[in-house]
C-alpha cells in the first residue's frame, strides 16, 4: 500500500485530507484559513481507526502486504480465508514468517488474479477486508497501442433530429450519426454528452452534468417506435395514430429548442402502454423477453431497485403535491430509503417500480444496439461516453446513498482566469472514507455503468481522483480549499474497470492541475484532455502542434466554451454582455481587446505552420468572420498534433455560433437545448454540410487519422 493510499496522518485536518494551502493557476499561494479547516473537519467527522477496510494492490508493485492483526486467540497456524471474486477460496496460514519486517503486515500471495476479493479470518465475517488487485495501467485499443491515431465527432444527442425523432435525439437517430461519420468523415467514434437520468424539468434540471443518477440513463433518448412492445400493443398503435399526438410530435420536431418536459410526458404515455403489454404478455408467461428482463433486473440488483423506488416516490408524491419538487420536500420518513414507510410504499407500488426498471432495460437494449451498429460499421471505439463529476443534490443519488457524501460542504473551483470569482457547483463532496470502507463499490459501478455499451469514457474533472475544492456551507470559493482523496486506490480501480471492459479512459484535466497529477494519470494509461484555446506558452503564444502530448485527446472546444465561429465573431462576449455577465463597458472593452489579441496570436501560429499563406492578413483578427481558410487551418492544426485522439465538436465542424451551455446562467440562456444545425438527412444532402465533412475527411486522411489508413 503506497503512502498516498494510506490513512492520512497528523492532526484532524491532515487526517481529513485538508491541504495546508494551494497554488492557484497564476502561481499564487493561498493558505487554508483556520475557520475553513475547522468547518471541514466538523463536516467530515472523526477518521476511522485501525487498518484500512480496503487494499488496492497494483499487479506491478509486489510484494503485496496488508495490515491484519491476529484474532484474540490467534497464533501461528490460524487460518485466514481469502474469497476470490469468482467465489473460490484460499486458506492462508497466519505464521510469523509471513509478516513483513515490521511485524505488522501480512504478505499476500503474488499470484492473485485481477478483481475484487475479500479477506477474513476463517469462521468470522465481521472483520472482512476488501482486496482489489489491479493492472498496472488502463486499456488502449489495438490501433492506439500500436502507435496509431484516431478522430471522432462530439455530438449532443438531445440535439440530433430526423423526421422520426420526437423533439430530441434518440438511439436510432444516433445510428444515423454513426453512419454519417463513417461514410462521410472516416472518424472512429462519436463522443456523446452524458446520457444519465435527469429530472427533465426546465430550466433547472436539464444539465447532463448534474444528473439525477450516475448509474441510469435518461428516458428521452428512447426511440419509442423501436420498442417491440409498442409495435405489438393495439392501444399504443391507436394512440400513435391519434391526431393530437401526431400534432405534438410535429410541434416538438419543429420547435427551435428541445422541450424536455413535453418530450418526457409524451414518451411516458407510450412507455406505460408498452410496459402493460410486456407485463401481461411476456413477463407473466415467462417468454424469452420476459426472462431477459428478469436477468437484467437481477444483474442490476439494489442499485436499480433504489433508483426505480426513488422514481416511483417522486412521481406519486409530486402528483399528490405539485409543489413537492425535490425529495427534501417529502415527509421525513420518506426521505430515509430504509424506513418502514418507504418499505410499505414499495409494497404498495410494486408495479410502478417495475415500470421504471423496464424503462432502464429498454434504454440498455437500445444503447447496446447503437454500439453494436458502430462496431459493425468498422469503428474500433464506437460510442464515447461522458461521466459527470457532479450529481444533483436533490436527486436519487443523494436520496439512496447519502452516507457516501459529506453534508455541510459543497464542491467548486478556486478563482481563475476563466471564473475570476471561482465556481460553486452546489453539490456535496464525496466521503472518501466511506467509499474506501465499502471497497469502492459505487465508484466502480459508476465507471462501468456510465461507459456500458461504449469503447471510451471521458471523466469530467479527473482531478477528483486526487483532490477536490471544498467550500463549507455559508462561504464561497474565496474561503475554500482542497481536500485530498486516495488517488492510488481510485486510479487502480479505474485501470481495472478499463481493462475488464476494454475502455479507453480520458481525463478532463483542465484548470488547476498539479504536475504530479498529470504524471500519475499518464502512468495509469489515462489520456490527457487538451483544448486548442488553452494550450499556450508562457508568453501567451499558441503551442505548436508537435508540443501537444501523444497520450492525449485534443479538441477544439467544450460545451462550456465558445464555438470556433462564436469565438471568432466574439458572439459569446456579446451574449455575456446582454445577459449582464459582463458588468460594465470597461469590462466589455477588455474582453474585446483580449479576444483580438488571441485571434492575432492564433493567426500567427497558423501562418507559421503553413496552414495559412505567408501573406495572409493578420488584420483578419479584427473581423467577425471565421473564414473557410481559417476554419480549415484550425482543423488541420488539431489533426497534425501527435495526440492519440482528435475530437471535433459538431458545432465546430458546421461553424455554428452558439455554444451549448453558458456558465453562470439558468433561465437566461437556453442551456443544453440547442438542436443541430442540420438534420441527419441534411448532413448527407446539404452541399455546405457535405463540404464541411469532406474537409474533415481530407485532414484525417492526410494525418493518418482516417479509420482505414
């Protein structure tokens, strides 16, 4: 067990993982305020005593030792029982010769398989320790392991539209996007927004980065017409032909933005009919589909039961009391998942709970079909999923798993150039001691369920594995500080899940990042995440393509930043000004001057790289148009980097002005609601869209990123 995985030592603040201070992104040191330390210590509570309940062992770092004091009557010859993940057992004699030179740690056999195992004294179950054996580093697809490079397109699935969609993208429309990327660009993957379940209530509960659950998906992504039970239900078919329903579908498709509440309400009407048909015709008769559903439910276990129970409670209680929007509004007894009242509710509403399980089964079926389609079309990675950092503090996650979060504190980020006042993300930090005591079960489940039916996973704010910025309730980012986690443990579990499920892991490492954090990520096979806007030298100039790291994903922008066209036009600055996010005219002029300087520096680098003609006018930086030449040059710049992956946002491929999310806004801006500029069909038929795709394809071919190169 490494030092970083060991219990925190020293005073209470050190044991809680609170840092004495931190360096900000400008190189300034910030001492942790004593009042902040005291508030966090109080929120965390007393650290557990005794040896850790979990040991994460790296296969490349042997011998393996664990602290295991003998039982009260124990002596040489007493037997430890090691239960492997596959159910087999090994007896380990406890002899003094098996102790390390400290006499305190037991040396484990060096041939243990990868996986999650349990260690306890024979005949005793109360002192079980979790033994997790992990690979040295994560998985790389064969082409990348052999030194190749690949590219893909990032798409917000809710914004995808076809003639068949019902106001938002679905898994069938996603297949159309897969076909377009394969046929028109030669890309190898589709990078998706998080597909996790959210409440779908506008404007506060539409962010895919603040999910209701980190384990289950949003029903709005279901293609209702593709559900077998819909086709076989006369009631559903009758409803489908209803003029009012047809009108609602047409209106949702014609709307400028995604209407989350209306989409959910419409799809739920059909899902209830589909489930009723499934329950009476399949489940009751034990058909193959009925057995497949039962197997799915059995495999998901308590996580699915807890989530479905929460959904049932939310639906029933909100219907009775329309002003009860969050579980904190419920009666106290119903806020406790294990209370007698909740158990009685579950018995009274067993059918409704089963309905919500059925929805997740259908989502799993359609997601699996989309990934299978990507693989059949020759994509090596296919679907590229996204794991948020946050979870809705009023959602299913906190209701069901509250002990794994620390109340009395919130997570955010310190002040920096992007957010001068810092950021308050308004959700509680994880209780790292509780996660370790539980064998990191929820962490591992988060990885595998978020990435299921995909070949890659982006971890939002991967610095979470090392530390998070905490703020005690009642204070803001200026009074916050960092609290460390157990990074060796988390990186090991992440590598294990990566290898088991053949997942390429990408860590979003933007913002305040310690150099040793990036070294550790690289050592564990995790790709860095590099953005064109941010990759600068100390003098402010843009880095050259060859200066980008190979073990990385390079991209043009993110959902929180301006699109390339928006950046060039200063559109994001104008939007910020109109929304009051830029306080005064002096601030506005400062933004404008800074942007002109950035554009000039960008042009200088593109000209130096022969991506623009030597005589290209630098004065183009003063204009609002992202010309075809500049657009082509930026895409070429990114494609030329040695980074393993290159992701181009769909909005940047098609030169759209508006970004998906404007940080610092809720109702003031249509966050997470923008539809694609082109329908899936128009991507193939519109000449301008075809030209964009051909330009991208040319660069992928020229830089050996094309799937068939």
